C-alpha cells in the first residue's frame, strides 16, 4: 500500500511561504519509507520549493499529515541533516543555508573591487533578462500569486516611505523571478548572489536607495518587471529586467564618482592647512 504526499504546505509551518509542489503527489513504498521521504524533501529543496531558512512543521504534525511513523520521519530528517540540507535545533528543523559555504569565499573575492562590480552587473544584466523572459513563459499560478503579493509589498513599502522593507521586497522579487524561471541551476546560483547583495558585499544598497530620485525609478522598474511577467510578455519582461540592471549599475558608478570627487576636495582643504601662509 502506498502513501500519498501532497503539497509543500504540509512541510512548512509558515502559511506565507506556501508554495504548491508542482509535481503533485508521490507514491511511496513502505519498504524504504525513510529514504523515500528524504528523497522527496531533497527534491523540493533542489527545486526551490522549500527555501533556505524556512522552518518545517513539527515532527508530530508532519508524521500525522504524511501518515508515516515518527521513526521513519526522524530517520529521513537525520539523513538530510547529514547532507547539510536541514538543521535541527531546539526551535525546530529548518532548511539550512546550504549555499553559505560558497558565498563566503565569493564575498571576500568580490569585496570593494570596482572591476568585479562591473563584471557582476554585466553578468546580472544577462541573467536577469533571461530569467524574466523565462518567467514570463513558465510562471505557474503559484508563482504568479507570489509575484503579485510581492509587487504589492513593494508598492506599500514605497508609499509608507520604508526603504528597509522596500529593499527587502526588492531582493525577494528578484528571487521570485528566478523561481518562476524554473531553472534550478539559475535559481541556486542567483541565490548565492542575492545573499551577497543583502550583505552589501558588492555595493552599499542603502547608499543607492538614499540617492535622490532612485527609489521612484526602481519602483517603476520593479512594477514593469512584475507586470510584464504577469501578462506573459517575455520581450517586455526581458527589457524591463535588463534596463533595471543597467540603471542600477550606472547609478552605483555615479555614486562612486561623486565620492571620489568629494575625497579630492577634502584633500585640497587639508593641503592648504599643511602649507605656510594658508
Ligand atoms: Zn531590483
């Protein structure tokens, strides 16, 4: 007799992170139940249905919903913990930040290097455009609902003049586009970059948001990207995403140039202090 596993809702305790598992149910043979459960969860992590940092439902609740014994479930969770995909503490079991080992050396490599920033934006312009194009053709109803919700979050944060929330929703919107592109390689690689961005490794996002007029411009871009994907217009989505990266890079460069100018002026002031008769 087989057991049906249904949707990812079963796995997460947070309803806001609810995402339908696109492959529907999975038949599981009791003989290798623990392995089958582990494989199933692993697949959901690989496909980005379960995201790093998300908390699984409590063991008792999970075993009830899946109608599997707690020892089998525990064995499956242990297996995934051994692989570094899950982390268990007193607070419960969460999907591990399993990409962090990759992002740490990248962060050191990329820190404070203008040339790397230029290469990064060139790369992102290509990837972001392609991801938006794919998302426009591949987004499922679940992806679309998440995109709509995030679009409203950005709009709300903008109206409330809350740049911290707006920047967080900004990063989330891009992640949702990668998810909607349904390419797992793209998704995981871009997740690493997203972490670097959130930690201001490549540039200071606060500085960007504080610059006059930037937030209004970014809002327009984000709405254009979301709208084009939601209306299934791949070309428009690609252009909006690529324009967004071009503008962001140019603004970062402008900020750098302004800073350099201020530094030179400051040096001039201290020069006159150092000279006789100043
Ligand atoms: Zn953005």
